[in-house]
């Protein structure tokens, strides 16, 4: 199947998926499911691309596995930590209040925007599968340990934080254990690193520069939109001075040794 047809088919699938998720949101009045849908949508498209692509089997297995395994891990984590048995994420509660009576229309548009965004972030997998070389390149092999490091680092960060929060005695405290001792957002860092995997995959190909847009876009999202600013604003509200001290002693993003004394 041609690349353009694959992309258009993928968009149609995601539009239908996010319509169903929107209808679910209308019933339960909880938009947190959109995060689960977004992470799952990319893996769904990566799988579809790998199955329907004309690329050699070895490459289809590699690229498809990268997309599906990354997506599956994140989707399961988000479902159990943000949706199942949880109240609606504070970000979406704020949107619901701000949008008021127009929330139905705006959430519909918001969910469909996530479908389009899922399609956009599936592009690295689609482009990688346009490579018809019979064997994996040096850079494709190099991308594997980078991908493994990113996914394992994010998994460890998420599980450590979930375990910390599950202990009632830690209520109101800041997790400063494991990787959280070296970065205030190690999960975001490794998610960001994950997208550099596909930059490496694309080295030497005409489309390689396009893949640079994804870690750069992720940087913008994390630093300016829904990532770090929203997370830290919520943390300051819930943990107050303890989190301010954490900000003074711990790197914001890139893992590094903590500053022993607040300046």
C-alpha cells in the first residue's frame, strides 16, 4: 500500500477512534481518557504501517515493535494511573470550567485534534518503512540501544513514582528517590529521548530531517504547553514549600547530581 494511502487510512481510523472516546467522555464527564487514546493511537498506526508496508520483513518487525511496545507500555501506565479509579485530570477540569456550556463542542474539537496529532506523531514510523534496503543499516542498529534506554528509563521513572504515591505516608511529600533525585521530570526526559530514536533511524535518508521535528515539537510541548509548566503548577499547589525546595535543589529536565544546598 502506498505511503499517502496508508497515512489517509490511518487518519480515518483515528478520527473514528477519537469519536468513540469523545462519546465516552460525554457519558462519564471525564476527558482523561484522551491521553490513553493518544498514546495508544500511535502504536495502532505503527502496527498497521508495519503490516501493510512493502518494506523488508526485518525492518517492519523492528519499526513496528518500537512503535507498538512503546505505545503499549505508555497506554497501560496512563490508563491505570490517570483513568481507572481516578478523578478527572486537573488540566481537563480547568478546561471544562473555562469552556462552560460550550465544553461539548470544544471537547469534540479537542479530541479530533488529538486524532490529527496522533497521525502526525506516527510519521516517523511511516517514513522509516519507506526504506526498501534489504538489511538494517548501521544507524538502525544504533537506534535500538537508544530506544531501549529511553523506554526502560521512562518505565522505571513511572513505576518508581507510582510506588511512592501508593504509600499513604508519602501524601504531600515530593518523590526524590531513584531517578527523581536527579531530575524533576525523568519520565519526560526519557520520553523526549525516545523520539530521538527515529532521528537516528532516518540518518542518511532524504526524509531524515523530517524526524527532527518530533523531538523538537516534544520539547515545545514539554516546556511550554501541557508538560512541565502544568505539572509543576499542580505540584506547587499540592506540595507547596516542599516542592519549591525540590525546584531549588534538583535539575528541571536533564538528569544530573542534585545541588546539596539551596541557593
